């Protein structure tokens, strides 16, 4: 045997070994691999598991894709033709050709050798089972689609909730205005009668004012609860003389306690700082609710308010408030429910105590607004004790006089604002009469307009220090009129005169720098306070 023959034999052996090695590598893959020519004829089949084939591998060899696949051959013939035409690899994803199988595959066709003769053209068709990936993608897409549906549903639900909330807010705004407007007339006239009445009328006037104030408290309770539920209530902090605040609260309930034949006592720790940073209105509201309830449910004995200093740290004072009584008490099984809305403890068949049952609910929510909680200790027939701790910042100046000190009693307001010119814009004749009488008592020079159009005509002809504007009026409402006053008549100080006390009202006026708002019904003292501030700033008094 010559040397050339030996070399050829060695080359054939190496080629055979290499081919066997490549076939071994190919068959180790999880994919199906087919070799086809330019005529779509199967030349080779490689697989690690013959069960992956729907027919014996010998059945593929020498046959075309169409002959093997029949009507379903287009899944492969089209990308094969495109691979031959472009020379670029092609991919196609398809579901199992048998529709009863929920399996997915990816076929990839790549040119290995090009040739002018189709039978010499070589392509590799590899098929990979991608069922798990496809099922995961389908599940992910379904989840995404469901999330989109849920997001749409949530958006619709949110829009409906916002619409319902706005409808509720609008309703409360209108009802607040509609109820407070006649109440303003009742309370205003009652306050005017206090200035000039006979001794026989004194008791009637007192009862009238008490009843009107009680009705006003019920309205305020419902509106406050709504604000708290909408999380729109915020603390308005100011320097507060806690000793004076407690004294005023005690004086407020003194006659009520005496009328029931019970004692009203109060004890304050002398070490409590004189002046604290607090919300005086909300703190008063908490104590008022607890003391009012205690008096209401106590028929004999006493109601006691105790205020103690717990600690002072980092310029903050922690103060403990206790309101206890010797009244009917509350059984343990009913103690949680007293803090629920519209609940009252009635321990007899008849309804002995009037009210909304909102006082304790509001007090608890106000305590939570202070990061605290009202605790109840009670037993049936042994009285009740409500207590809570509040932390206050200590004011820098402890000896400054309280603003409350400078406000005189109502009878001392007579003629104190002489020279102040006021334009009152109000469409309710009773409210006009009440406000006019109060302003005249203060010595104010007053003109009245029933609507915004009349008001603008008067402002063109006359000079005014103050324009008191009703919020809800026909033709031109208080918002529009206040903006005109701010822009066209900067020397006139606008004061909003309204029965609408919703938070949105103050925010809207604050945006145009109108901050003085008199809520109907208001105490004459409050009107005097607002007007006195303007009169002093303008040098009238």
C-alpha cells in the first residue's frame, strides 16, 4: 500500500470520527435537528429521544416537508423559502400540530451551505420545545391583562368614590348653609334681645339661645365627624393660656350643673406652664364633650375636671386630663360602643338623654389627631372616668397676656367702631336686619346691598373700609365678588359672611388671599373682633 492510500485512509477515519462526534453532540441536545436541502428534502435527522418524533426517523429521509407534514407543511415551508431567498436565519413559533396537545415549539431555519443546485443547498432546521416558557408568558400576559382590567375597575371605583365624596361634601355644604342661615337669624335676634328686654323676657331669651346653641352643636358634630372621616381635619396651633381656657369652660357649664343640683369642680396642677402651643378650639371641644356628657348622665353628686403635669422633656409638657363623675356609670360590656357614632347608653326603657351620640366619637378622633387615646374606666351605678394624655410644646413667653384678655363683654361694644364704613352684601332679609342692628350697635356706618350687582354700584360711588360678603348669592356669588374687590378695590377689606363652613371654602378663599370668614351663626363678639382689627389697621379707632 502506497503512502497516499494510507493518508487517504487516515483522513477518512478522522472524518468519520469527527462526523460521529458531531452527531453525538447534536443528539445530546434536547432539540430536534433536521438537515434539509433546497428542495425541502430531509437528508438527516438527529434527536436524543426518538419518542419526540411522530414517526420513525427513517420515515423522514428522502421525503419533502410537504410529503411528511401534509396540509400543515406551510408552517415550515414558508420560513425555509425565506431563508433560501434572503440567506438569513428564520424563526417561527407554533403550537403542536395536533390541537389536542397544549404544547408550543420554536423552529429555527439556518443556511449552512449555499449552492446553485437545490440538491446541494444545505439548511439546518432545529425545533425546540418551549411549552413551559410559552405557558409562563401566557400566564404573565393573562395576569397583566387582568391587572389592567382591575386597574380600570379600581379607577372607576375611585372615580365613583370621589364623585360620591364630592356629592356628599356638596350636600353637606348646601345643608350647612340652609340650616345655619335661619339659625343665624334666630341666634342674632336673641342676642339683640339681650340688649333690651324686660325681666320677664330674660328667661325666655336664655332658653331660646340655649336651644339654638344646642341645635348648632348637633350640626357641628355631624360636620366635624364628616371631616374626620374624610381625614380633612387638621390642628390649628396657637399660644394658649390653659388656665384661662379651663376657667372659661368651667364657667360655661357652671349654671347647667347648678340647675341639676350637682357640683362642678376643677383642679389644675400649679406646675403646668402658663402658656402652651395647642389648638384651643379642638382642646376645648374635647373637654366640652366630656364635661357635657358627665353632667348629662349625672343626677346627683359631682363632676370633676382634673389636669396634672406628667412630665416635661425637650421643651414639651405631657399633661393628663381627667373628667370623672358620680353618675349612672357604664357596664363593661357597653364601654367600647360608647365611642361608636350615633350610640348612646340608655339604661332605662325611656329616652332620658337627648343628643346625636357623636360627642365621644369626636373626642376619641380628636385624641387620635393628637396621637393619643381616650381611656374609659367605669362600672354601672358607680360613675365614669375618662382620661387622656396630650403633649404640648411650651411657648417661649410665659407671661404674655392672652388675646382673650383684650376682648370686652358684648355690652361694652356700643359705639366702639364709630367711623368705620361697612358695605354688607346679603340676600337674606332676616340676616340683613340682624347684622345691620349689630353693626349699628357698634357705631358702624353701614350700607346694604342684596346682591353683587348692587354692591359694585355702591362701591363705585362710595368709599368703604370693609365689605362683608355673603357667600351664596344669585347673579354674583361671594367668590366672584371677593375677587373683584381684591383686584379693583384694594383699599376695601373683604370679610366673608357665610353659613357654609366646609374646609374647601376656606382653602378657596385663601388662594385669593381672603382670610377673614365669619361663620353663621356667629357671636357678636367675633364680628366685633374682626372689624376692630380692620378699624385699628386703618386708623379709624
